[in-house]
């Protein structure tokens, strides 16, 4: 998962206690003193609370969509596609 997307999840309130992975590579704005946690694919799917309808792979891209929406959230990896869907489902 890209640092920027992990930061968006954190800023949007994704529960840190539901995250088991830690961002370990150095990036602009990243400090070893304050590691950024991010969820696994399974943790993201669970956090969508049954509102994820479909996760598909085709032509080197992954797409996720919710139950109440036809919009596809696409990315290079399944975790990033579901993260984008979670962000949409949890807009404040």
C-alpha cells in the first residue's frame, strides 16, 4: 500500500486497532518514532461491514464496488482498491 493511501485511511479514522501491518520504508513526512499502521486486505474487507459488493481483477487492475453504488474504485492492488472503497463508504 502506498504511504499516501495509508495516511488517508488514518486521517479518515480507520481504526488503528484493526491494523496489523506497519509502514516501514522511509518516505517524506514519515518518522520512525511514529510508525503508520495500515490494514491487511482481510481487515479492510471486514471494516467495510458487509457494504462491499464485488472485488474483481482484470487487465492488470483491481476494482472494488459497494452494494449501494455502481462506482468502481480501481488500483494496482486489491488492498488499495478496497481501501479506496472504504474511504468512500466512510466520508465525513
